[in-house]
């Protein structure tokens, strides 16, 4: 694979296909099969492949330095709770932990994994780093490490910069690429919510972490998820579901339901000593129907 600015995307795709096939045998059996299928289709979408090429050039030339220049690199001396949580999550998922940075509030980042699949970086906001509990940090970092484990990083990075720096892309590719990548991202989040659960080995902790990140980490750690969801409108029916086409994450109630089904799976039971019996294929079939927009 080339490492310069002249990026041979065809060769990169061939390399990634081999790496992803190996990953399928190495421990990411928790991944949502609908995401894998959708991602294979992206390789044939010219606006997306062009966006990925442009993102790689942008990231290597200026974006990485601009994004990380004001962040603090996590170590056992700086943000040691984050450092330890990353170690725990990485061990649970069997993923090598990359460099992790804490972003200042001015960057308005909650948690993201950006870069390339060969050189990823995890960036979390200062509020999350300082206000989440130890196990919640494990869940948060498990979610981000799952992006790495499942080969999502370059796609995530492309979507981030298409939304934030569209001027760097050929104009006609921007909106088609955004729509396609948002549809992929909604499926990818299902896989990574499962990664969070497997990292912290607790549905309740993963749910609480996810909702706090959605509402803001200043929300009480003791709030009741059921009481919050009672006030959330039903987004699975009516015209409201079509608005999800313009979102990179499924609506929160859908993510909660998908995580509850995964908690009843035999795969999660094997990891936690629970009593779940659902096959992953059955969970995936339910989730496919749940997150369908049409």
C-alpha cells in the first residue's frame, strides 16, 4: 500500500478486503451483518470512493495536525482513568489501543475515531474524560475501539470531513456521498454499541453511557433510562422515520432496543456468563427490520 499523497485506492480496497476477511475470523463476530453487507456495496459507489480518496489526502496533509494540535494525548500520567479504561476495553475486545487524545470543549467533540484503518486516533471530549465513571469510560472506549476492530475508521473520517470541510471535496460528490455514508453509519453504530457492551460486560452500563453522551455528560449518572425513553416519541412509525435518512446514528430508542436484543444473545451470554439464547443471526434479523427507514 502506498504511503504518499498519491493514493492508489484500488490497491487499498484489495488490501482492506483481505484484512477485513481476516478480522471476521479473529473475534468481531459481534458485528452487525447488515453493516458488513452495506459496506461491500459502498466499494462500487463512485462518490464514496472519491470521498475516501480525498479524505486520505486531506487527513495526511493538514487535517490530522489541525485536529490534534490543540488536544492532550492520553497517557498513564495525563488522564490516567482514560488510559486504564482503554486498556480494559482493548483487552476485552482484543484490539490494540491506538493513540487517544482529549479534545478541549471548543472543538465540540464528544467521542470520535478518525484517521485511517492503519493509523487510527481516538478523540474524546474533555467533559466525557472528566465526568464519566470508570466503567462508563470502558463502555465509551469500547464503542470507539469497535470502530477500529471492524474497519470503520476511514469511512467515519470521510463522513466527518464531508460534513465539516466540504470545500475540500469535488462538489458533485458531497451530498451523494454523505447520504450513502450516513446510511452505512447508522448500521455501523449497531456494531459499536455491541462493542461497548462486550467491553464493559454490562447492558446497563453501556445504555447509561450512551444516553449520557446523547444528553450531555452533565446529566445525572443516576437517571432512569425507562423514564427518559417514556418521553421520547415513537420514531419507528409515521413520517418522522424519514428524517432518520439525514442522521448518522439511529434514533436513540432504536439503539436501546437493539442493545437489549443483543443482551439476550448467546454471544453476549458467552462473554458475560449470562443466560441469553438468541442466535446472532436472529438478533441481526430483528435489528434490520428495526432500523429500516423504508
